């Protein structure tokens, strides 16, 4: 099955050659030309295998699209197309959650080899992490739906387990309250409101933190959501 790519590029002179070359290399390509168009794909972004984002757009930047994808908790591989190799752009791209960048003008062959390398890298990472997620002193056994904290098995409800998996997968990043609600409950048809989420977080802290009123692992980022922090044993 061919890999699906969402290409965000507004330069007409570049688009046709780029699409043709990617298709010839066995990729399925959907093209969007504005930030607004790209953001309209957010609800189905996980159907793509990789994003190629131009940095400079008529209505914003590729960085903003990348940040929104990462705020959803999605780790899809992202390559930036940048018009200059200015260090500030490269750093901004990687800080916003990008995986790689290609400087214009570039050879199409170089872009395709970067895409393959990135898909291979993330594919291997996904395979390695498919059954176990380990972050600091916590280990999640996905096959057995089991969580070990410093070697001790935690007794979690199914909702607490799903919430913990989402937070730990995104360790070190802020996970917004709305993305947690969408990710965990909309798909199952159970309606969970903001207050209920606070209750789940409080219960989870009681089971995980040495001092729940002064959490080290599961911290609140006021006005945004929550963040899981790695704590070594």
C-alpha cells in the first residue's frame, strides 16, 4: 500500500513537478495551498503517513500547522520546505515539532530520499514502541493493558488507562484539555465534560504521585491542559 502524503505548498511553479515526482516514486499526494485548507484536514490527519509543509504561506506559516498537529498529540512525520537555510527558520521548525527540513531550491530526488529515510525511522520507532511505552520510571505494556510504576502494577480504570497512555505518549509536550476530550471520549460516544476530566486527573494523581497535591509526573499547564514529565527512578 502506498504512503499518503499531505503537501502544503502555494508556489504554483513548484507544485506540478513536486506532485508528479512524488507520485512516480509511489506516494499518494493530496495538495493544499493555504494554512486554512491544511487545517481543514486536521480531523483526518492520522490517515496520512507524512506531511510536507511549506514555511511561507499566503495566510500564515507551516510552523503554525505543525504546532496544531502536535497539540492534537499526533506524531506524524513532518518535513518543512524552507526558502532559505537561515538558522532561525530551521530552529523554529524543529522547535515547533518538525522532524526534518529541505531548503529550496532542492533536487526532487533528495526530497524523496529524505521522505523514505523519515518513514523508515518512524516506522521502526513505531514497531519498537508498539507493545511497550517506557518513559523514566513508568512502563506501559500495551498488549497486556498493564501499567508499572517503579516496578509496581497500578490498578487503573479503563478511562484512567486511556488518559495515561495519551499523556505518556506525549511526554514533555502540553496536551490540551480539548484534544484529550476529543481523543479519548468522542470516538466511543461517551460524553465527558471538563469537570469529569478534572476528576480523572485527580484520581490518576492519587494513584501515581508520591504527593498528589504537589505532582511531579502529571502537571497542570494553566489555561492549556496537562503535561507528563519523565521522572527517573
